[in-house]
C-alpha cells in the first residue's frame, strides 16, 4: 500500500459516519409512523370484527325465518291454486246448470195478443218472411271470446264489411260523431299506436247512437234531421237513414224511416234509436215506437233503395235489452242488468217462422268488462264483433240447424 492509503481511509470514515447517523434517524421516524398507524387501525379492526360477528348472528337468526316464509308462501300458492280450481269447477257447474235449466223464452200474452186496446189498426205487415237463401242455422252456443284491445270511449261500433274486403276494419267511436276510422287489416288495429295506421272517413251528417252498419261498400246509419228526436218540430221522433259510399265519400241515398214515435229499442242502450243489422238474407232494422213501448220491432230493408219491405212486431221486451243481431232471418236480443253483469240471449224471433221459441237456445256470453254498446254479426266468419265499455271483443259462435232440438 502507498503512503496515501491511510488518508483515503480516514476520508471515507469521516464521510460515512454522518450518513449512518441520518439513516438511523430515518429508521426511527418510520418506526414511529408505523406505530401511529397501527394505533389508528386497531379500533377499525375491532369494529370490523364486531360487525362481522353481528352479521353472522343476524344471518343465523334470519335463515330460519326465511325458511318459514318460503314454506308459508308455498302453502299460500297451493291454497290459491286450489281455490282457483274450485272456482273454475263451480263456473263449469253453473254453466251446466244454465244449459240444463234455460230461462223461459220471452213470449208474453198481453193486450196485443188477446185483441185488446193494444191493437190500433196501424196496418203492420206481420206476414211470414220468405227466405231468399237456404240459410237454416241458429245459434247453439257462444263458443269463445277474444278481447283485442281498448280503443275509444265506452260506446261505439267496430265491424267488417261482410260483402267487401275481408281484412278491412271499420271503427265508429261515440254515439254522435262524423268520423270513422278504417284500418287496412286487423293487425294494424291491434297496434299500440293504431290511429296512425288508420285512414279517416268523414260523413256529411253525424250519426246517432251505435246502430251503424257497413255493408257492400256502403255505410248505413241513422241521422237526426232538423226537428228529429229531441229536436221538436214536425219531424219529432223520426230519423233519416243515410246510405254513404265509403270509396267515393258521397251520400248515395237517404230516406226517412217509416215509423212514427221512435223510441230507443234497448232499455240499457238509450242513445240508439235504429239498430241496423246484416245477415245472410240482407239488411234489417231493429227499432221501437210509442205505439208499443214494451216490445221491439223488426223491419227488412232493401239495401239498394232503403225501402222497408216488411215489418214485424216481436214478443221481445225492451226492458233490460242492451243489443241485438240477426242470423238467417232470426232476431236475437241480448239482455243484461244494471249494473252490468253477465249478458244472455233471452229472446229470439224468427221472421220465417221456422225456429220456434221452444227450440231456440238461450246461451250466456262469457264474463266481460261491462255492457254491450253494439253487436255486429259477420255471416262470412260466423262471428260477433262487440263493443264493450271501450273494449273490442270477438265472439265465435257455434251453430246448428233450426230443426234440431236444443
């Protein structure tokens, strides 16, 4: 080693001693900080341990309660299923009893039949109707019901044209309106924003009630002329029938209905004065007059000229009637109660005399929302299109021959 080695060694020792002192102070500082952190974390760890223990205790307490609640829910579900089964069985039994014990047909013997003061020499043509077709069917039962949607107000009418395009749907909302909705097909009508898919047809005169009819490309409806029912004047209690061409949007023909003193034919649907109907035989009108304010009248109309071909006094009461329709020349009147309950066909009148009241079935309709504001029969589909408190409903019908026993 050279003479400079002791000097270098002394220099290094003199330089490292202060550095070692600084490291020692740094280590002591870090130890103090760690000790402070441990002191602050200690209570938090204790609290976490305590909370974990409380959660375990709560879980141990809740598990048995959840098991009990699950068992009770299963028991309630089983009981609800049992009650639902009993209700369904009871409804089937009630339907069976109603089928086996039908209500008596609405045939009344009163002054009109016995020749008392009810006969006023009006000259009504209560003659047997000669069928134009070989249609000889009558209703056996209402087979099914399908609720399509809710559109419009509580009263209205929706239908198809039995003589026109099979897909188009016609909707006439309200009892005094002048705009009809026409939908290209049933699917468009069932959409959520259905009105956007519809074309609108405006008629020149507002209709009255829900007795309108679409038949052969024309809209037939009753309008209240100036001085008509409720308006005073010489046309008090008369209505004008309008034949409106839906494609050309023009009035083709009109005629004052040949009956004086018109009153609503249905006791539960008081906005309608003339209810138009179509079947396999053509065009019909259901109405009532003050001459016999207890029963309905039926008229056969010429769809070309609106002339009245024949008229009949029927034995069907106005009281509690809500709607009617015609199938194969037979009038079927639907009755209900106020407040509305389960509707039923309780009176029928065959203009041809083939179907006697004793052989006519008197089926109930399935339970619904309220009362029928209108019923339209489609002879092509053998279905009824019903308006029930704003809900549009389709009833499928089961038929039988008129000569068959119930």
